């Protein structure tokens, strides 16, 4: 990851109609770290040393299932997916996936694990019955990007003047289009575009994961979004906004404002990222506004392959991950980005 500068911006909004925002997103850089417990070489005890990032994880999820269930489902699905990655040796120190097919199988199994976690959690509370979520995640080890997907959240790649849709909607409308029973142009306005045939949780016995692998190039722009965007903007309109707005923050806000001005009938979430060449000995670091609140979230053993079961891990060791939580603003709009801070490499 030394030769690429990654910047990202996320925006989520309740929309004009919905009472609650059940969309969620995640921007994360992953890097090996070491906590200093004791030393005689001049380091501060209990400090944590972090290497430059080895990979990035971007996730968008659109929850469903009533007032309580939708937001809980999208939140827990993203947290579980991140937890599974953090506890998998395949993702810890490996600078690049050596066996892409085996790597995609691990990602697919993690998505299934998140689905099972939602099913298990829904059984614990009658108010959460039917809770579910879509999920689209992009895991990037430059220059390779793995996109794992279930539902109708989308991942687009803008390269030069071309916009490529990397995911397919798992909806009844898409099934009808593939069967020749609906014109593709009518999809966004069709009531069948809101009926999912594949999602995490939602009372389904199983989930099916689509995996797409792409080699990224410098100058690419990635857009991940909930269907609150494509309900109101065509692919051509999205492409023109991605081309016209250079700064990520301006582009993200423009997409959200466009959807709001057209009615804003659903929650709206946009996650944008750019990939640029770096010709110096500096790297961009992740920044953000600290919330001052940290919470340790415990999950069951991730439903991944056997590589998650470290032989060195004690049987009674708890699997935990620490997350910083941002307090949402009054209008339920929140943003996150990579700051332009640079540090010597």
C-alpha cells in the first residue's frame, strides 16, 4: 500500500420521508499494530505502534425490519463483518492475498456468518423479528479489490469517462429483467425494485454472496451507495456528478442533495473513495473527529474457515473488537473521511 494514496468520504441522511435512518456505513484502514507492555529501548509502555495500512475496508448496509430491527441489523452486520476480519489470520499480516479463490471463500463465509448472527439475535427479542439488512463491502489490498455483496446496495467504479456497476440488485425487479418480463429502464420506478430476494437476516434460512474481483488503477473513483440514491438518479446522472465534482466531500453532498431534491423517499447513504499515485515518501493517514466514547463489543466465534481458530489462542480468551462510536447529529446526517494529514514514511 506504499504507492497509493487512498482518500474516502461517507455521508448518510434520513431522507425526507422515513422517520429513522437505518442505513450504516464504515470506512476503515487496516494495519498491523503492537501494544508495548514493557521495554528498555525508550518506548512508552502501553503505547500502540501502528504500521502504514496494508488494506482498506469500505461497507454500506441498508437495514430493514421495523423501527428497532432495521438500524440494529445494519449496525450488527457491519460490526460482525469487521470483527471477523480482525480475528482472521488471513487478513492480519498478509500484504496481499496469495490464493484469490480461497480468499473469496473466506469473505463469502464471513457474510454468511453475519447472516447467522442476525438470525440468532432476532430470536432473542420478538420486537426484532424479521430484522435484516443488505450489505456491500469492498476489501482493498492494492491494486486488488474484492467486493462481497447481498441485497440492493450498490458498488460503482468510475474509470476515466466510464461508469461500471460492479454489483447486481438482488430484487424481484432484477429477476424479471433477466427473464425478459421487464425493461431495465423501468426498474427504479417499479414496486418490485423494493422487494429483495436475498439479504442478511430477514427471516431467511440462508444468504447468497456475490463476489467480484477488480484490479484498480490510479485515478479510479469508487461509489458505494444505498438504494436511496439510485431510486432518484439514473446511472448517467450519477456518472456526470462523479465526473463534475472533484473533491470527494462536494461530490458526496451533491449526490445526497440530488436525491433529496427529487423526493428523498428513502434513507440515503454515499461512500466515495479515490485512489491516487503517491510520488513522495509520505502516506496519508486516517483522521476523524474523536467521539471520546469507546465500547468493547463481544461476538461469538466468527463463522469463518478454520484459519480463525488460532492454535495459540487460549480456549477461554474472549473475541473482542474495540470501536469508536460517533454521536449522530440532530438531523441524522453524519460524515466521515480521510483527512489530508501526511506523515513521513
